[in-house]
């Protein structure tokens, strides 16, 4: 954990990603009247049936296939982690618990909720980011 690296600033990639995510959120809301929150979509893919399950599975498949397409076209991407697999598993479980506790995740509250000016989503997103800043500083200093 001694060697912390920074991520290069890539504004065009960030802009393109933001446009794609925003477009997907708007498209899902306009066509199906649903919020594009990954935790809710994932949970519904396991619990719903019929059309409700099918569109959720298609949405999740699109996320996975887009990563595969990117790797095929761009030759892959480097993933760097500063912590071991055990810590990553614990972090993933805590994020899953947090999405249930917060009734949604950063994509549902942060992207779709703030875009709809939902007060609950604005507060939830502020808490998400505040907790992320605190957690990052704690991990880096201990």
C-alpha cells in the first residue's frame, strides 16, 4: 500500500462515458419508465419474471458485452488495485449491503435520481461521496 498511483486525466473519455451513461438512463426512463439503478436492476433480474426479468437481463448483458467489445477493439485495459483479493471481496460485500441499506446505488441515486431532482437521491449521493472520501483517507493513512 505504499505506492499510490494517480489516474491520468482523460476528459474526452470521461465526457463520452458520461454521455453514454446519461443516454442509457434517459432511454430506459422514457421507454420503460424505469430507473437505471444497477442494484435494483440486478435484484429484479433474480426475483422478477417475464418481461420484467428479460429487460433487466438484457441491460446487464449490455454492460458485460460492452466491456468485452471494448477489450476486443482496444486491446484490453489495465486494472490496478492497491489491496488484495480478500479486501476487494469485503469491499464488494459492504457495497452490496450499503445499496440495500440506502435503497439504491450511485447509479440509481447519483445519475437517475439527481437528474430527476429527487431530494432523497441528492442526500443519498452526498452521503455516498462523503463516505467514500472518509474511507479512502482512512485506508491511505492506516
